[in-house]
């Protein structure tokens, strides 16, 4: 029997920063690059928006779809999820999205054929029981570590906008995550 893998989307599977930056550059003639994102608040720090409310209002409508609709996946993300699914693991999508992004996110999941039968749109990801969690959001990783310590492995996908958190396992690549899942499965069985 496989493991339940709680997988975040933005910043882990989908390259949110590359997506919003490309849309911003196209709309405002800017020359931002994904490498410029070094903190969780980079959309506010790098753009002209006075606050995150204004940023999200802009992100909401891009020709009838939100900025979430056309994000590119990170290299190896989808192939790894498919491999894990073929090995019998359950991919459980855990994503914190505004209500207006739900349909675009579902279409994105379908377009990329993410191998899942379970999707949760929630800010409280720790309430969804999984054996391993993979997330990049600082607050989410902290909450998962606090609430799931001893019952699950919480992985921080290392990104410039997050820092180490006690009780978590750092993951630097999808290949590293694949190896970790396989090790955990062997240890359990």
C-alpha cells in the first residue's frame, strides 16, 4: 500500500513566480526576472502595487482567466508525481487559493494531467491527513510541522523565500523528493 503525499501546487509543482512575472512584464513593460524573488512578499517589493490586495486584484483577471491558469510546471515535477502514482502512492493536492482561482486551478490540473483523485483548496493543510507533505510557503510549513510532528514527514521545498524550520526535512529537487518517498515506503513496510 502506498503513501498519501500532500503536495502543494504553487512554488512546488507550478512556477507561480515565473508566471506572474511574465504577465506583469507583458502588461507593464517591466523587466523583472524570477531570480529577483527572494522573499514571500516579493510581489509587493518588486511591483508598483501599494499592497497585496491590489496585486491579487490584478492577478485575478487576465483575459477572462486568472494568473494561475497558465503557469508552467517546474522541471521534473509532473513526471515525478506520475512516477509516484504509478508506484501506488496517492497524490493529494493541497493548495491555498482564493475562491476566484479555483476553476483555473482545476483546469490547470486537468491540462497537465496531475495524477490525483483528491484536491483540497484550504489554508489549513494540516487538517488533511497525509504521510508526507511537500510545501514551500513558510507559514504552511511551520503549521504542518507544528500539527503533524510525529505523525508525518513534513518537507520544506527549499526556495529563496523560505528558511529552515525545525522538525522538517529539506528537499532541493523533485528527484530528492522521489528518493525520500521511496525510503519512507521501505521503512513503513
